[in-house]
C-alpha cells in the first residue's frame, strides 16, 4: 500500500492505493474504498482522481 495526500478545495485528504491482480487499483480512505482498472493509466494519478471522487461524493451526501 502506498500512502498519499491530495489538496481539494483548500483541505488535505489522505488515502492508500495499491495496484493488485488483474491490473486493478484500489483506493482506501476515511470516505470509503473504491476500485478501478488501470487500463494503462498511471496508478498514482488514478489514485488521486479516485480519492477526489470519494471526497466529493461524501460532501454531496452531507449536503
């Protein structure tokens, strides 16, 4: 697992990413876990994007 941080709307969020079997990337954070297939994409760049999606989804739920 690789720890990473992103800046989003002036706040820092942390997550963990791991490239696994079948070219699949998993991202874990306080906002949940999500998976995506790398399909030739850079794993760290994809991990940042997935964490941003998790954070924004949580913010929409909170209203």
